[in-house]
C-alpha cells in the first residue's frame, strides 16, 4: 500500500480546556501532509464546539459530558479514515506527525496501533508538569515496542482494529 492511499482521521475530544485546545488545533492544522479529516468532539461543551466550528473543522456535539471514552467513540463513529489518530485537547503534534503515521502503518502492515511519547522538552514551566512529562517520556522511550494497552491521549489505530475491539470503554469518565 502506498503512503498516499492511507487516510488519516484526527479525533480530538474537548471539554472546557480552551487555551491548550487552541494550541492543539494550531498544531494539527499544520502537518504535512494534512490529515484527511479533523473531527472535534465537543463533549457536553457548547463553547468548545463553537471554537472548533470557527476553525473550520468537523464538530460532533454531545448533549452532556460523557467522558473521554464516550467522546472518542462518537468521533470514531463519524471518521472515514483508515487510521484513527486520537489525541487530547492539550496535546500538540509535530509537523511531520501524519507523514510518520503514513510511513509506519504503510511499512509495517502488521502493526495494529501505536501510542505517542511525551516530549523531552515540555512546554509547561512548572515543576510538576516538567517532572511528569519527563517521567512519561523516559518510560515511553525505554519500554518494549510491543504493547498490550492503547490510550487515546495520543495514539493511532487502524479503524478496522478499533471497530473489532468495539472502541474505547465508554464507562471511562475521567
């Protein structure tokens, strides 16, 4: 399969997290190649929905906050891409993120999913954020490449695999 034939749907849940969400949206609109679609799930969040609509992306609104699992599943239901690229509203991605996903999923057809790694240069200056980000970065960079878990904070999965697994646990509220 060639790079250009894989399609990528970005799915971002938002719930009252506007300043980081704006940085997130700025980063997701810059990758080359651009994702095939960007879906923001405003999880019981009319203000987040309005902000996302003003940026010209597809918006799925839920009447009440159902939590991350519920919101990610609502976005996945609308997605058309071969690869579902989930990340939280406070995550920013590098400009080559979609190119890397295309390459990984094309060159490694047996890979079902992947998760991202925290950056080794966290943007938040406070001690706790620096410590937690660097700890996560260290763990992500030093574990086996074979995983048994998947997380929607920054992860990509083949849509058919996500469907076979029935998506995220909708009871996951926080």
